[in-house]
C-alpha cells in the first residue's frame, strides 16, 4: 500500500491568517498535512533565522492525517524546526502561503513566505509558495483555489528539479476573469523608499519607512506582465545566486 | 575638478565591530566615506526590513570627508535610510563588512552583510560585501587588507554590471599564505540543523537551534574550493532568482 505524501505547510502572516486557512483546505485532500507556522505576523522578515533566542512550539491540533503547531520563530525557523523536531519522517512536499500580498518581482527578496520555500528546497523537498495580490486580511482566496489545486497536484505528480522551487503569484480578480497559468521569469523591479520624519515628545527624530514598488522591466515573459494580464504567474526560482555571465569579465579584473 | 566618489559603508555585526573598523581604514583613501551601520549585532537577519517600527539614526562623527551614524534597523534598513535620508547625493559605491564569519555558499541567503549589498545593487550602486572566515570578535583582519584594497580599487575603476554585486569571502590565514583572488561560483551546500531541547522552570519545552554547514558540491570553480585552497573567493551574485533552465520543463506541466 502506497503511503500518503507528508506535506508541510507554513506561511509568514501567522497561524491565524485566512490565507493559510485557505491553503490548508486546498492541500488536505492530497496527503497527511502538518502545519508549522509563526505565532505572529512575520512579513518582511525575509530569510531571518533565530539563533540567539530559544524557539517554542505550541500544539494546536493532532489528528490522524492532520497536525497543527504554532512556533515563536520566523518562517525559516518554522521549516527547520518542523523538519527536525515535529515531523516523524522526511517531508515529501512543502507549500507556503497563501500570502496576503504579492511576492512577485523583487518582493521575493523580502519575503518570509518564500524564505520558507527556499528552506524546503535546500532540504531537497519539492516546495512552492503562493501569494495573492491583496494585502487585506479579508482578501478573497476562493477564486484562486482551483488554480492552486492544479499547481499543487502538478508539483506532487512531477516533483521539482533539484535546487528549484516555485514562486506563484495570483492576481486579485474573480475566478472567471483569470486567463490561466503562465510560467515566467522574475520581473525587473525595485522599491522606491521614502521616509516620513517625525519628532518624538523628547524632541528626537524618528523615521517611518514607506515606499512604492516600481517596475523597471515590462517583458511579456515576466511575472508582473502575467499578473497585469490576468494570468497566475509561476516563476521557478533557485538559491544559487551566482551571476554566471559576470564570472568571466570580473575574472579579467584580476589577471 | 573631479568630485571624490561617495562611498557608503555598512555591515551586520554592528557599528562597533572590529571588521567594520578595518573596512573603514581600507576604504577611506578612496573617497568621501559615510558609514551607516546597525547599532547592535544583526547576524542572521538576512534581508529583513522594518516597516512596523520607526527607525532612529544617531550621529557619531561628521567631518569633511567622513561621516558615521548608527541606526536602530537591519542592514537593509541602514542602506535604504542612508540613500534617502543621510546622503546628500547619490552614492557611487557601497561596501559591506568585513563580516566576522563566512558568507560563502548558501550562507549568503542568511546574511545581513549581503542583504545590504543587494540593496545597493538594487539602487544601481556598484556594491560588494567582504567576509572573513573567522567568527571571533578579535579576528585578525590585517592579512586580508591588501586584497580588499585591490578589490575595492577594481570595483571603483570598472564599476559592476547592472544587477550584479560581489560576495567576497576570505580564508582566515596569514597574508603570506594567501595565494591570490579567484572569481568563482556559489558552492552547493546546506546547513544540517539540530535542535537542543530544554525544559524551562515551568516545565515547558524550548529549543535552541544549532547546526553544521555541509558542503554538497566540491567543484574547483566554487567559492568553497577557492577558500579551502587558500584563495580569496569573489562570487558575482544577482537578485534575479529565476531558475531559467526550469522555465520550459515546468511550462509543459500546464499545457
């Protein structure tokens, strides 16, 4: 008898986030599901890990094919702790999200959702992250459900190549307006920060970071183009950051 | 009259770290230097940014060609705040480090030192990070100084291609044993975590993260090989994380 796949779920918006609840419902039919997610929101923590404080786990549910735990750490901590302490055997798959807000283009670099996915891939586990382009807590995750189900089922059927994971971004539009799934590359883009300067009651200055995301490339093969054109954007990403094309020219600097 | 280059320095070990002091001394002769660094150690914060708390800046020194500030944020925060609030004109170059401990191989993904470098590159500034393979506070940075000086001078002379920055890792050996500079790719490697389980006085479990770095690739073109063989490893890195080779096969999943 074939064993059910063991699937780890996590996110960065916390164990209570509606996006995680939506993902749990989508993934449950595919296997034994274990959720290990942060006990508080961790957006913008990127790939931070906790080595100077201890971590705690809190059991929320433990049934035959479903377990749920909150953790005091970051999304990357959650995955490491899940792999080593919570799971009784090696996870077969990891899914992260559904994030409240996009992780397309350069947003991936700040993303706790995608840090968890990279941790999965680093451990050799086929992993994908899902993000909806709607930051609101009451965002509507229903329209994306059939597409996420399709992507989850393809990841389970095909598994991902070594060192590759998926960054999936979903436009916030009704299901009947979504044109389909488009596999693409990470769009060029950056945040133009601004800082709001305030003065505290003691007369000392402080600064609030704000900013706007600016697309700097508009290619039809990018995630930003796909989302603007009502597609779900799937970008295969890797944690080998080498800029291969630059190796030779920079080698010449030192000859 | 040609204006002196404006050079931003930062790190993740804090404004007080000896590695930053060593880098300041190396870079000062090259231009006007402005240091904006975290006011406390931020190792392992990766690319975290602070949006839910305000940031504060503290002026430490302000001379004609040298300024120094500490900041309450992460390394990425320091760079964003420096670009928008501290610097009166666009920075020409950004250097980060010298980190106490290596950021070779997959360590780059957890690195605040390199997050600062990516922030520089994202803003179109030629940027490089330096790390010494010695975690100790009293590590000896002198033997690497001539090599860092050489790399800094080449970055200033040539500038880096768009979207590319440098991850420089230095073996902790005496200067006369260093064989030279090798431009290479990021080695395959991963952390094998372990968690030490303890029980608090209230009887609740908690976990300390520990781990060992494991090389999983040993190619002669990698940073790990270079350092093992007494070279200073220079890896050109990029923030486009697309796994280009995987785009076509994964596209086929959805046809």
